[in-house]
């Protein structure tokens, strides 16, 4: 099992655009083979920060997810919407 945790701060004025991009990729990704959890949330202390948690069956499933059109589109879009670099931690469990 692969666990991915991340967060990104929206650029000023881009919070809704970031949320829209997140909603689109989440709706498509929940059907990816090997996706067990793919969730996003807003930080309660700072609404400009969006956090994510992903759980994948294995590295192969995560690698395949990264090749899907919805993921490629999200990655291309999100760069213009976030302030600085998104934070991402990947842990292999079990």
C-alpha cells in the first residue's frame, strides 16, 4: 500500500480555481484501478491551504494514475494556481 499526503497554498485570488481543479481530478481519480482513497480537504486554520490524502494499492497503481489524462491535466493546471511548491510525502506501508 502506498500513502500520499500533500498540501498546497492557493495563490491570491486562485482559491476557487484550485478547488475546481481538485474537484475535477478527484471525481475522475476515484475510478482509477488501485485507488483506495483520494481525498482533499481545506485546512481549518488557513482556508487558502488545500490538503490531500491518497491511498493506493501499490506503486504500479500510483504510477499508472500519473499517466492518465485527468492527472496530466491537473498537474499542468495546478502549477499556475498554487503559491510556491506543493508539499508531498509518499510512504510505502504494509
